[in-house]
C-alpha cells in the first residue's frame, strides 16, 4: 500500500511550487488573523529555510511521508515545532496539489514558449539568408513547383508561431488560483483568496471549489499544445532526414548533430532528427494517457488524479529537449543551394507557369491551357529535355499561339519571382516575411 500510494518519487519536482504556495497561504492566514501573525512569520521563515536546503541538497525521499506536501510539512515541524501544525489551517491537500501543479504547468508553458522563440528566430534568420535560393516544392513528395528555400523555412516559422500561441492561450486559461478551495466545498475560515492568488501571480481565484480541486484540463491543454508542437518538430525532422540522405544531398549535418555507424565508416546518420521524430509519438501517447485517466472521474477529487504529473513532466522534458536539438541542428547544418536548384529544374516544375502564361497572355481558358501544357511536358519528356530547353518550334507545333515570349517565364528563377502574391515564394516576399517574423518574435 505504501508503494502504490506514495507519489513523492514523482511529485518531489513540485517542491518550489509547494513552498511558494505555502508561504502565500501562511502570510494570508496571519494577515487575516486566522493564526497569530507571529506564528505565520515563524512558518514563513521555516519554509524559506527548507527552500534553501532543498535547493542545495535536493528533496529527501521517504515513502512513508507519501508526497511532497507531507515531506515539506514534516520537515517544517522538525524545524519550528508546533507552529508548523497551523500551516494547514483552511486548506486541504486537494487544493494544495491543484495549486502547486498549476504553478508548475504555468512555468512549463513559459519555458516552452521561450524555446519556441529561439527555434523560430533561428529559422527566420536562415530563411532571410536563403530568401532567393531556389529549391523544388513538393506535393505527394513529387516535384510540383519551384519555391525558395527561405519560403520553405518560413512555413515552419508560421507553424511555430501558432504553437507559441497555443501555449500562450493555455497559460491564460489556467491562470486562476485554486488555493482556498480546501477539500472540495471551500472553508468556513475568513480567508482572502484574492490575496493568495495575487501573491502567486494568478489573475484571480478560481470560481468553484469543486471544479478547482478536480480540474486537470489545464494539464491536458498543456499536453495538447505540446503534442501539436512535437508534430511540427517531427515534420521538420523528417525534412532534415530526407534532405541529408544521398538521393537528395541538399544539406550536410555537422558531426556534432550526427552519428557514425558501428561498421560503416562512411555513414553520417541524422540520429538527433530521428529521435525528435520518435519522441513526438511518445508525447502524443502521454497526452492520450492523461485524457483516458480523466475521462470517467466523477466530482470531485479521486486518487487516479495522482497520475497526472508523470506524463506531464515527461512530455515537458521530451519537448524541451526536442526544441533545443531542433534549434541546434537548424543553426549549424549547411544547406547546398546548387543541388537544390538542380533538383528544382527537374520534374517539369515550371509547367504551371506555362499554363498561367497561356491564360494571361493568350486568354485561353485554364482547362484548355492545362491540356496544352500537358502535351508540352510529354514532348519534353520524350525528348529528354527540361521544359525551358524545348525548341520553340516544338511548342508551336503543339499550339501556334505560343511565341518567344514564353522563354521569359520557364526558368525556375522566373517562376519563383513571379509568385508575388501575399504569402508567395517570390524572394522579395520571403525577405519581407522573414524580417516581419523576426520583429514579431522579438516582441513575443
């Protein structure tokens, strides 16, 4: 029973939050004359001593004390004597753990947002540096249209901006203080919940005592944001893995971000990227696990909820590591733009430009232009030529309305330069987007 019941091996991580919340609670009890102000001060001094001890030496693990709350309270009693017993006036471990855990998850949101800022800024800087370098854009992993490398990288900046926003939204919603809700019904003591909420940096107290002690949607929402961010990182990692493979050969990973083979000396394996891709699945599983734990619990508190912290802590650690590794790789890998440009010129990636030219310059309906372009692509394929190298006579045999003017739009550089619409891949637009993103990120 002791082994299954004890949570101290996991919730010891909440020691800072537990001490901070207890200091706020004791201070309020003294200010409200619920306990003697001198006793409140004695408690606060003892808690500060414990904080210094734990910071220096860690939290002692004693399963008989069950959790971090009893561990702190027991040490407080040893330090200051009977006054320690007054600390738990007008609170329960139910509102205590709910407060501690909210404080921790709120801090975790801040940490993830800071890490996202670093990665997003790294990608935006690299996008600015490569705003005009051409690469193939894909659909179905088939060459579709030429884009710029900067445009491709900025797509991930946009994803990360949304990831950052999800953590910010979750943080704003969870920023209400459960302390003072007691076990589930509130308390008859004349406490000041607004004072403890303010002392702990919350926007105010929670509104319903039963919801306060039984809600874990703030942790699930954090895990949901973490999962979506992990999926963003997994997609970026997959790009790195593909681009580093020899059939692509578009990037070179530095030694510090790759590993060798146990028997093949030529190998440079993108293990960090592969682990990021793998860790995303673990984070998704952790979110699912907590959702399943919570799905059938009646109000208010049940011991099942003790299993809320382990998946949240693990997901936080995994995501924070993945964000740091992603930023490191993207900062230090080397792009090979010449190889990217050569790939962009293959696969008839400017076929859409020919169709658009026929519509724009010859007022041909798009569906007809699409058919004409398909015939041109087939002719180029049979001749073993790129579309821009196809002789004009061949093009005019397909449709006499094509003239020499088409040459200006069939190169990959011309193609990307023409995509000047808002959000498009034209180098000028990419440079603008990267500069705007860096300004936005600096203001987050």
